[in-house]
C-alpha cells in the first residue's frame, strides 16, 4: 500500500527520521504519544482552504458520511482505508469521479495518518476499533468525525475523551439527531421548563434482529480478518459476524443499548441538562438477556430493561430493548412531567400529550442546522461542534452502564466526582476489555 506525504521538504528530515523510527514501533497501540504528537501536521486551515479528509472504514455509515461531506465545496477526500479491499471500489469510484483524481488507498490506517495533508478523518469502523482509530488520529493531529457509540466500553470512552482534550482536536460524533428539528424542538421545550418538572424519561428500541447460524469458514480473499478483529478476541471467521452484523455480538459492540441507546438516551440526557455537559446518573440496575431470539449466533441481549437514578435534578431514566411498544414508534424518547403531561419524540416527529393521552399544542424552536456542516465550520473556527466528543462520550458511558449492570447482575454506581465507575462491575467487558496482543489502549 502506498504511503502518503512522500514529497517531504528538506526541513522535515527530522520528521522523516521520526517516521522511520515510528514504523519500527508501528504495532497498534505502541506508538508513544510523543512520537505521534511530533508527527502531527502543522497545517492550519484558513477560510478559503479545503478540508482534506481520509475515511477509515468504507462500510455503511463511513461511506454515507463521506458522501454527505462531499456535498460541501470545502471538502476534499484524499484517502480511503479499509481492511477489506472488497469494500473500497464503490467509494474509490465516487471520489475519483467527483474530484477527477484518485484517492490513495490504504489497508493500514496508521500509514494514512502519517499524511501531512490530511486534516480530518471519518471514523466509520465497527465500535471495537473506534478507540485505536480515534486516539491515534488525535495523536497525529487530525480532527475527527467519529461514529457512535464512541467506544466498545467505558475505559476506552474515558481514554478517548482525554486524548481529544490533550491534543485539542475538534470532534463531531455521528449522533446526528442532535441537529434535527424534531429533537432540537423537543430539547428546547424541556430546557425552557415548558413541561414543568420532569420526573421520568423513557427511551426505547424495538429489536428483533437475527444474525442466523453459520459455520466457521475461510475469510474471503481481500479481507484481512486478523486486522478486522484487531483488539477484540480472536474467534473463527463467520460471514454473519463481520460487516454490519458485528453489532449483534458483544465482542465488537454493546448491542442495542449502545447502538440505539446512544441516540435515544442522548436526547433524554440533553433535555435534562443545561448544555453539552450532561447530567450523569448515580446508579443503574438492569435485567435482560437473550430471551426472545434463540437458536441464533447472536449474543447481544434482545431484552433489556434498565433503570437509572439521577439526582440534581431528581429523575429516573428507563431504557428498554423490547419486543414491542404498542401505540408508539419502534424507537423514541419520552419526558414525563410531574403533572402527568408527556413529550414524545422520535425520528420524524414529536408530540405533547395530556395525562389522558390527548394531544396538546406545541411550540417550535429555531432549527439547529446541518450536522456535517457544523463539523466543517468548527474545524475552520476551532469551535465546539453540537455533538462534541466529551459530551457524546458521557452518553456512551450511560449506555455502557446498562451493560455493566446486566453483566455484573448488580446495581452499579457512577462516581461523578471521580468520573469513573464505582467498585461494582469493574470486572465486566462493558467496563474494560483485555486487548488482544499486540494491541493496547494508549495511556493518555
Ligand atoms: N450515526 C448513525 O446513524 C449510524 C448508523 C449506522 C452505523 N453507525 C456507526 O457507524 C460505524 C460503522 O457501522 P457500519 O454499520 O457502517 O459498519 P460496516 O461493517 O458496514 O462498516 C465498517 C467498515 O469498517 C471496516 N474496518 C474494520 N476494521 C477496520 C480497520 N482496522 N481499519 C479500516 N477499516 C476497518 C470494515 O471492513 C467495514 O468495511 C459503527 O460505529 C456504527 O455504530 C452510525
């Protein structure tokens, strides 16, 4: 695979030497932060400059984000990276056709991150890869549009937050509901106190997805399965464990509590907070398991009922992965007021109900604006995007707490003063995972 940035000027010889040293250490997770920081691009973006992107993970959402960014004239896509070369041709053609120039193709994201001309990356890999992709991008001085949930577990989310802060990176997370009208209207209504005191939030998803049953087989030509597994546990290859389907396996994701929880609980947390610094729960308890879908390879719970307790303000949050939610959309978030009124919001609308379920008039707020354009504007201004990393990391941690409670079978506590889990649940994979060697989570 080609290495970008070959036209290194003479003044950058020290940097080139560093690159040579770095390649000797280039086992994921072992590059010292100082070396990565020294490799960071010194480019600053002026108002008329292009924002040059590399895409990590040319799958469903990575490609979709790339195409959305390509609608903006200030964007250029210079590089594509995937460990499965079968996934690259579509994006390669789209980019070549649009810019009249071929993007560089990489299998190893670290080579892509060495490029000085790349300002930002789209992290569109499966969740188990986010932490390494994101932290190394921060260390290389790249801004990120990072997909949600931010991490596979809590410890990763904390390390990633520290990396974004330390390296002063602009990061937008792909929780685009933060920028759409129905959700911003609902959040504004709650924050303005128009529903009065809120005592309960509900968030839910209806989940009936089967992964099917497959036998181990040889990975297809072009897929570097060892690199796809990365820091996760090595298991024999099965087609129904990889692309898209990984989300039904706890080795790669957190099931629907993180996949959809991060969208729907995010709205509850934003409504109950003054700004992007979110209220965090004191404790969480959960029941659930693989109760509905049996005889399937899937191991992510298909039923979860989690209850969180918050104080300041006092309220409960109920998260549900359920079989059905009669009379309601298949996903949504509700705020229940002390007087019995309910605000319900989902993708496509929101409504206000009186205690008998009769619809009440509602009020709109100004539109927030495009989520992807918000990131581009913030890259140029060095501002804080609407789904800033630290904020969505908080939501992601709240989501992981449901899995920590489920995996430990106990009520778990969040210690806001220490910004860490209490003593119960620290041995769960939803809190911290053992990385497969030679991978390691960088210490920030
Ligand atoms: N914001 C949203 O609404 C939304 C919707 C869907 C998915 N997502 C998120 O987007 C991310 C990707 O999900 P998806 O459904 O597109 O997955 P996907 O499996 O379709 O795509 C992931 C791609 O990453 C590649 N990949 C894996 N390891 C890699 C590595 N080390 N380096 C480079 N590429 C690697 C895979 O080969 C694959 O092509 C997930 O975090 C998911 O939660 C967000």
